């Protein structure tokens, strides 16, 4: 799992905070990393993984209010996420990196993106109240999703 964001851009640190909360849960067979340069760090060791989870902040919009969480199954998403995410605070957006990884056949079979809806990307070291309040809930949802995925993998092997 990779938590993405910028530590000093208020809500943009949501992915970092969720990843730290997931790491504190000490899930089995789960490696958690945080990065402020997701595209530079994305491809490290991906060939040996079965599941890639990315967590990042996304601009809130109707249907995705501030402080909510959306999961996107990248491989099941028509037109991929790149068609939907027109703005990003990163030099090379996560969606562009995923498309590159897909073209190079470097992505695992399962890729999930968790978007934490945010609206304050100004300078500052604290997220908005709505985003701060959703961090632990997001971590526990990711834990449940990972546990379900691991159970399915174990059942498929049996």
C-alpha cells in the first residue's frame, strides 16, 4: 500500500495519514509506504506484488463530499482514472503513472485507488476537520478490504 500526498498542503496529506493509520494496524502480508513523489516510487517491487493500493486526496465534488472515501478498482474502470482526474498536485499524476505501468505490464493483477475527498490544498500542516475525522475510518475500511481479498486468495489456492 502506498499513501500519497504532500505533508504541508493541508488536505493533500490525507493519503499519508491514512497509510500511517493502516501501518499502525500491523496487517499481515501488508507493506505500507508513504511518499510525496508517488510516480518516482510507484514501480519499486511491483512485479512481486499481487495487489497495489494507492491512497491519495481528491478534489471533493457532488457525490463525493469532503471527508468521504471512494474506492476505485483500477482494472475494472472503463477509460481508466486518467479520463476523470484532470487536475493533480503532483508533477506526474498517479493516473499517468498507472497508465504507464499498465502499458509496461508492471502492475499487479489488482490495483485499488482510495480517494479521500478533500477541498483545502493550501499551505499548512493540519488537514481540515472533515478530512482529519475520516482518517481512521478509511484505515479500517482498507483493513477490511485487504482481509477480504486475502481470504479470497487463500480460498482460491485451496
